[in-house]
């Protein structure tokens, strides 16, 4: 082997060794962070689990068998929860489509609008649905409306981000062709941008709807109505048999919603 080939081989070995060392260090850092997080949260404390075992057995005995005697009173709240998820997702998709055009580098009017819209999406993502639910309950009162607003406005932060990233990755050739043909910015969006990203946008919207149904069940805790309100009411009076029955109903509905979402995604492929 020549000197130049030998030195090249040594350089490759050194580079591979450096890469492996960096990867090993990164893995060690991640493992250390996980162990520290588990220790701080008590997940590695077996004594707490052993002390909790009597309470777990008592609670389990009170939750089973489930009590479905009030199932007729839960049908309307379940329908309200489903309606909240559908209306909230529709609101979020409508707002996100507009904001995503300002948050994508290839469709935003200028860089200032881009950064302002991105900051707005970050803000909406950072506020949990429960906090938004409390705020909207204080604004518009109890019922399904604050739940719709909380789910919808919070979802704008996430859906808008995904929509914007999909728009940024479109093929630039149709966009350039539309602009060369003298199309207005709005015509470019409708004829060159949206047709390319509609499948991704629909997929994101369906996934978010599935998430929003689960989120809507929790908003009943702050007075936003739906099946979550019935669940919290049963917990407050310690009717754990009804709690388990309500959880089973929610599980069935979540399974149905996930099935519908999967069917819609397959249909849109």
C-alpha cells in the first residue's frame, strides 16, 4: 500500500472513530437525561409503588364491575364531544390554511410577516387546551362552545406549523410556471401550491381530528361540556363504577373515531 493510500485509510478510520465516539456520547447523554427524569419524578422509587398497592386494590374493587345504568344520560354528552371535535377541527383547519401561507417562506409576503406568523403559531401551541378552556369558559360561559374554541384555537398552532412545512416543500417548478404566465399570488396559491399539498393537508387534518376527540373529553373538567363533564361529576361523588363505565364508553368512541380516520386516509390516498 502506498503512503498516500495508507494516510487516506488512516484518515477514514479516524473519521469513523470520531463519528462513533460522538454517537456514543450522544446516546450516553440521552440515557442520562432519561434516568435523571425518571428519578426526579419518582418512577424509580419502588417503595412508592409498594405503598400505593393497597389503594390500587381498593380502587380496582370499586371500579369493577362497571355501572352502565345511566348510559342513556351519556349519549347526548358523547354526541356533544364528537361535535366539539369536528367543529374545533374545522375551525382550526380554516384558520391554519390562511396562516400557513404566511408562515411558509415560499408564499409569505415578506420576512416580517413570516416571523410574526411563526411566533403566533408557537404561542398557540404553547398554551394547553385546558388553560384555553378555562379562559373561554370565563368569556362565553359553560357548554360546548368554549370547548370548540379551546380545541380549535390550540390546534391552529400545530396544524398551521404542519401546513406551512408542507407548503415549503412543494415542487417549485409549477409555482415558477404560474408566475411566469402572469398569475396573481392568489392564483399561484390555488393553482400551483394547494393542489400539490392537499393530500398532506387532509392527512394532517384527520390525525388532528382524532386527537381533538380525545382532548374534548378532558375539557369537561373545566365546564366545557361533553362526556368529560359526566366523568368529572362521577369522580367528584366517588362513583368509581360509573367512572369505569364512562372510560369504556370513551374507549369505544375513540376506537370508532380512529377507524373512521383510518378509512378516510385510505380513501384519500
